[in-house]
C-alpha cells in the first residue's frame, strides 16, 4: 500500500504476532499481490494492529479479515478424544473430525440474479439465506473422572518407565465411556512441534491383544452358564483363537 513503511510494518507485526521479521519483509518486498501476515489471532492482538494503523494514518493496503479460532478451555484434558481443527476450520482429528459437518453449521448468503449491466431482474428478487449455527455435541465423559484418570495414568507411566499408556473407564450399566485417556497427550491450543502419533486417540485406533483384560469376561460367562463354581480355582491357560495364541501381555 502507498504510504506504508515496509520496514516499520515488519518490525511492528513481528512484535505483535510473533512472526519472523525478515521473512515478512522479504514477502513485502516481493512481487506477491497478497501477503498474509498472520492467521487465527486473538482480538487483543488485532486491536494492537488497529492502533498502529491509526497512529500511522494507514487507511488502505492492509486488510483485517474476520475469522474464527477454536479455543479448548481444558487444554490437554481429553485432547485425543476431542481432536482439533486445521487452519481452514475443518476438523482433523477426534470428535472434531468425525462430527465436523454437525459442528460447523452453515454460512449465510444472499442469492440474486442480475443482467449483464448488474441490474437486478424482476423475475428473481434478492433472497437472504440466514446463517445456521453448528450444533452442540455432548459427550458422556465426566470431566472430573477424565482429569483424575489422566493424572494417574501419567504418574503410572513415570513410575513404570513406560513409553506410553491408555486408560478407559466405562459404565457397567450403560456402556457409556466416562473417561478415555492417552499419555503422553498434547494441548490442542498449541500444537507446534507435536508429533502426529501423539494426536491420535490410541484407545480406539491402535490394535492390542486383550491379554488378561479378557479374563473377567471369560470367568463371568463361565459362572453364568454354570460351567464353574464360585469357589473353584480356574485355569485361564493360553487362549487359542484360529490356531493363534493370544499372549498374556496386559
């Protein structure tokens, strides 16, 4: 834009938005017709930019476009279940991805028909189609239970020097998932440098042999059918399925 001091703009933008000053200056001095300074910024930073533009009396050449940014108030709690949005506000993991079409709603728009001179035609009056808010999604997770499960899971990994861990708590009456924890996890508000494998919900994406976790179901079924007595010692020796031994790894 005319009247914009590129050096000064790059210096100011780098401080407000934490962008690389030299890279921005290189873009400003290039032949690019449109340059994006920063995306997904908080309102207070936008206000700082507006104040700078007013002080320098810059009225054109720099646009501030409306955008939305998802904020996760509980940070890394249940992050692997909830997932996150990409820069284009499309869900990329977890519930955000699975139910993206339900959550995002629809943009409003004006529909009209005009002739070659851009005059509206009488046959098709202007129509305003209202925007629709996305719907709310309510999970069965209990936030207190989820937080505690994550806390103790992280501590168990430290105590056992394990690589990672998963914990799932379900209601025995309804089958609802009350807590589903992954460790290590991540903060969806700040994914810079986070490896992609930490972002997936390993409780439902990874495959594990059931090991000892299958024993209660076998014993309960045996008791229910009267195959064994309550005071009987049961030998839960190796389980063979289709000629394959399910190893006791859990």
